[in-house]
C-alpha cells in the first residue's frame, strides 16, 4: 500500500506530499500555500481522493472509500 500522496490545491496550485491516514478519512485539508481549506469533491470521502496523486488507502485495498 502506498501511503504518501501529493495533494494539489485547486485554488492556488500548491502541491504538498503528505502521509495519508489509514484509520480515518481526511475530508478537509489545509493548504500550506494559500491557507484555503480544501474540501473533498461531492461523492468523494477524502481530499486525497479528490486532489491527490495516489488513491486513499481503502480504495487501494479494493474497498469502498472509507465506507
């Protein structure tokens, strides 16, 4: 399982590589570039699924996103 994902802010384009949690969904993410609160897209359970380079851990294991 890959736990590191680069999340890109849809507002300013800042990219940051982070370690995703395996025991909780991260519905919101605070951009370190502009300070915006990034919210998961409708239908997604976490900001990493919406804006990250790697699918969140539940999706990687073939399960529903944090479901």
